């Protein structure tokens, strides 16, 4: 198979490359980003899946390139880049790598899926080492460098180290065990008798009523096939978010457009009698979050797990809150059918 070398993204201007989980005209794009020009025969839900598909098909255009790059570091990008550097080993561990990309990007953990536990261990190893040795996801905004530049040392470290962990994750148990335990604790809670999960298919919505905030891999384990999540916790504490599945082009299923939560936040604020205000992120954010705001959160904090941030009590009863949220979404989607490949222009023009 064609042998590849990692190329720091700033160099792609002068050096053609396979571009994973990002976009640049000077190369072959294998990315699930919305409107990315990935060849139709290679499209999958994750960028790493597209790379694995290209390797399985021995995609002819791969032979045109010697380098592979990505403009940011995350698990989906890492797995895709690494797979091109180690194609035989990647295909030997294909299902594990696919599950890693799904867990890492969409936060959808399915413990019944093949290789899911091994994938979870590997993802948590990356998470722990990324935070310990570098900076957390979306933490580059607090650095002098931007993500394109700041992520390069991450790639060098993990591309060199990952194959050792993939082959024998048990040797690295001290580095992934704490987070895996936290995920499994939350998983048992979300799927246990004290939690209530309501799926609203026509809205692409899952309502999760659970005793306490948990790790995202546990929370979103109940949301595969859905794109919007309402989390309800004791004390009238709520969050609403659009999953990353609404930022990318999914190949496996049609989806509704991502709704703008900001009008909903304004509506909830008119009902709120506490000292807090409902806020929401715009539709182009990677994971828009609607929440009752005390102190503003950084992007890294918003990306962090729900149990790591304060979720403030609302004066709005849970029944009224859910009626307001679902009413807003029903009105927004009343004349809209799910489809694949929404463009950003279409999504912005659709907004209710």
C-alpha cells in the first residue's frame, strides 16, 4: 500500500496531501464536514470511516499523494491520519477504529457494539494524555497559537505512540482507567431505573431525565440516531443541545436542519424569574448549547462534560420547560422533512 507521512497543515499550501477531517483544495479531501468534496463512494458518517473505506477500496487517487494532514486535532482526525500511516494495522483493527471515531466525535457509546469497550479505553487514553501533556479540546483559544499550529505537537506525539496503545491497551490502564470508570458509572445511571428516556422521533429529539449530570459518552449513549438532546436534572436544572451530528454531513441517514436556539433562549428568559438568563450559541457552533447562564463558559468548558460545569436551577417547572422546548421545535420543523446534505446556506435560510 501507498506509504504516507504526516504533514503539518500550514505546509499544505505548497505540498499536496490527503486532507482528513478538514478541507483544503490542494489535495484529496476525506472529511465529513458539511459540503466537503469527499468522493461519493467513500462517504461515511465519520472522517476516519472515510479513510478506512479508501484503504479497503484501495482508492486509486491515494497513489497520487505521499502526505496526509488535518487542520485540527481530535480523535476522528487522529484516527484518520494514523490509519493512512499504518494501513495494514488499521484494517486489522478496523472496527475498533470506527468505534473510536463515533465515540470521540459524536459521543455515542454503545457498549453492545463490537470492540466498543476497547475503543472506549483508547479514546479515554487519548483524552487523558491530551489534557495532561497539551491542552484540552477547544482550549487553543486561550493560547497565543491558533488550533492549526498548536495541534501539530499533539499529532507528532499521538501518531508515534498510538500503535503501542492500540495493540495492548491493558499496558496503559493507569492512564485510561479513571475516565473509563466515570463513563461506565454514568452509563449505568442513564440506562438504569432512576432515569427516564423519551425519544421524539419526528423532532429528532431525546429527552433524558436523570439524577445527576454525567460524562458525555454516557449521556449521549442514549441518543444514537437523534440529533437534539434535552437533559433534565433534579432541582429544575436543564440543558438543551444540538449534537455534532448536525454540524457534519451524515451518510447513514437523513436529518432535520439544525435549529437556532437563540430565539428559544429569549422565549425562556421571558418565563424565567430567577436572576439568571437563558443563553444559546449560534447554529455554526460545533455543539450549540442552550443553558441558564450564571458566568459565561469558554468553548473548552462548554465542550467539557456536563458534570464538570455548574447547571443552575430554573424557576420554570420541568413540565412547562419541556412544553416550551418541544413547542418551539414542532413549530420550527412543521413544514420540513429530513434530508441528507443540507448546505450551510440552506440551513441559514431555513431558520424559523
